[in-house]
């Protein structure tokens, strides 16, 4: 859990910092390439078989869609939007998913809504105003 908190929580700030020196899609593509390479080597060292041609194709399709759509949109937006606001926007995805699933007849249970509210509330908590000195 600590790893998720640190790695995922710092992603949007890291994107903001990286955008100071790199164009958005070059930065995001490089990030994907490095992360994928690290995961590939880690699995290879553990003895996992290499992906098949079909698995490479599917991974390339998903990666391309993430780069051009989801994550790419966030990276482009962070040129003008604060990293905290970008993270908050991404955090709403779980809420939207639950809402749309409900509209198609698969409403979440009460405890799932409680979990969504707690998770989103942790992202959206109000920070105290800065004190002047």
C-alpha cells in the first residue's frame, strides 16, 4: 500500500516536473518505455516466458491508446492545470465508472459506495489556507 501511495501519488507531480524539459508525448512515451522495460526484465529474471506475438500486439494497442488517450490527455492538460487538480480529475474515474455501471443496471452495494467516498474524499480533502508571514 505504501508503494501505491508513493508511486501513484507522486505521478502527477513528476509529470509536471518532467514537462519543464520535454514535450508531453515524448515524456509520456519514454516513461511507458522505461516502465515496460523494467517490468519485462523483472519478469524475465523470474523465469516468465516471453510474450507471444499476439500478446505484444495487444500490449502495443493498449499502450498506444493509453498514450494517445487517457494518460496522454492528462500529460497534455498538465501543461496548463495544476498537478493536484489533474490527480483529482483522474481520481473521479472510479466514481464515473460506478455511476455508469449503475445506469446500465449494475448498481454498487452500499459498502462499495462508502469505499468510493472515502477514497475520493482522501484525494479531495481541503488543505488549510497558507499562512502569511
